[in-house]
C-alpha cells in the first residue's frame, strides 16, 4: 500500500474512539457510522428518496420495524447522518415514561424539549443547534435587506408572515422577531429567552408573557403544531427541512392504560395522515419499533383500526418479494456473511484503518464466529450486540497484551443470549394503573441500540 492510499484509509482518532467505546458499552456510536456499515442498500435508498421529498418541501413518514437486535437504532442514526449531509435539520428523541406523543402532565412537552435539545445541523451534528438555526435566519435576513436596500426589521417580518397565518404561528413569529431585536440591540437576555421558548423550556404562560410578550408556550396540546412550524422555519433559514426520529416507540405499546394508549395512537394517526397526504411542509418522521409493537392485535398499532389500514403490508409482498414504497420498512436480521464483513470492519476500525496494524488474522474471525455459534447458536449473528462487544473486548486485550495468543483467548470468550424485554407480560403493570397517564413499564426495552449493522 502506498503512503498516499494509507493516509486516505486512515480513520480519524475521534471517530475510531467513538465507535469502539460506544460498541463496547453496547450503544450506537454517534459518529463514524459509515465505517461499520454493511448491506441494506435498498432500504437506505428508499429512505433517501424520502429525504429528497422533504428537501423539496414535501412530507414523509417511515416506521422502521425489526426484530429485537436487527439494528433499528443504528439505521435511524445512519439516516440522520445522511439527512445532515443533504442540508436538512434533524431532531431525535427516545419515547419514555415521561416522554410521549399525548399526555396531560407535561410528558408531550418533555418529548418536544428532548427533540429540541438534540436538534442538529451539518455544522452542529451533536445537537444544541436551535440558536444556530435562528442565527442563520437572522443572517440571511440581513443579507436580503442589504441586497434590496430595505430595513432589516421589515424583511424579518415579511419573511415571518408565512408562519403568522398558521395555528400558533403568530407567537412563533413574534419570538423569532424578539430574537432579532436582541441581536440588533445586543440584548443577550432577550435572545436567550427566545431560544428557551423555541426549545419548549418555558413552563408557564405568565413567564413567557413577561419575558417575550407572547401568550402561549409549548405544551402537551400543541407539540405537533410546533414541529410543523419549526419545519417551515428551518426552510426559511435556508435548510431543506426537518427530519424527526423517534426511537423506543415500544413505550406506547407498554402503556398500562388503554385510554392513554389510544390517545397516543390517535395523535400518531394524525401525524401519519398529514405525512401521507402531504399536508406538512418540509417535515419527515422516522419511527423505530418491533413487530410486536406494530402487529399485536391487542396492544399494538394494529389494535387501532385506522392505523392498521394505513400500515398493513402490501399483500403481494413476501415470499422473496418486497415493497419499500409503503410507510413501513421491515429490517431483516443480520446474516452470517454480513457479520463476518462487520467483524472485518471492526478490526479495521480498531487499527485506525491501517491493515498492517490489524491485531488478528482472518483465521481469528472465523474461529471467533465458530466459537460463538457453539455457545449460543445462530443468535450470535441474528442479535449480535453481545457478540460484537465480546469481539472488541478480545481486541482490547490483545492490544494491551502483545504476548497474548488469540487462539487461546478465543476459547475464553463468554457470549450470552439476549432476550427481548418487549415481550415481558404487561398484565401486572395494567393492574397497577389507576388513571389515563399511569401504568408504564419502567424498562427501556425497545431500543436494540447497536444490535446489528446490516445496512
């Protein structure tokens, strides 16, 4: 290998460390996904068409459905990184007992606040980008004002007119205008209050009126409307649109109260209808879940007939045929061949992209897979989170103990079979639930985190 090609393949230390540390902890890395990506070209291509539609001012929604351990969370992270590269803004959050789509005790506002805290752009991929988006809007208004020779304030209000006519849009526009006034006068406090309002951090209307002169705040009743407004706003700021990723959707399935679950499914139906009908502008949704969440006739999305009719699989698909144009994408499990390729990539990442620094030969990869197969059967490649963690632990020992023999260490590898916590009985939680918004399981079972990387 020439010196030039070696430099070209080198993996940045920041990416290398993020990948290794995350996978050894059993979670999805936040950067460097392309270094461990294998397969799933058709699924990625289908979602990329969705991103293009959003960037063109349209709308889209996808339910990413896969068995526990099939790589849903990794897929969501990968699509988010692609969206950022295409000039879109992304926001992601996990549904949890205190964060859901519909509630009466602040849980929906908490979900919105989580999304805004994780708002990301290409230049701020790790979140916290609300202020950057507003600043970009102000900067573009300044440029337009100079070009047209018009007062800046007049340009700001003219551009915000599009929002003022939408539900909740007047106060939204007033808050953005308040940020501009703070920018113009050097009032950092006013700018900070405007960003706090946009993030959903005001908890009382009195505080919002005192700080910004507006009479509304983000609350449980208007979260979806605020997301639609924010999607339009990011387009005014010069971005393509907004992509919202929700993981841990199983927390809706686990709601012990049938009323609370139905209310959340109704809100989800509203989002599905708007997305499929093109009623939203520049807004896309990605939602991760398991087959039980989708198809359980008693508690799953299929238990709500209106959702079932929109999400049911094409009856002509199956038996080797697939349809990736519907709102649901079913992720297949990792194959043995794909896991072998993944182990090769992980070995390369550990060596920072330098083949001469590989800690184990190809024979070690095969021996490792045979050992895992003998321990837990085909689960080692179908739900391989523990398998991958064990492989990286093996590399870590070899790295720190050059005298060690991989042949000896492979036989010591301990790999456990993973169980899907989504399938635990819910009857106990139901019996304990006494109102619409209680009765939630405390477990965070849906997120398969890294699980697999078949992409």
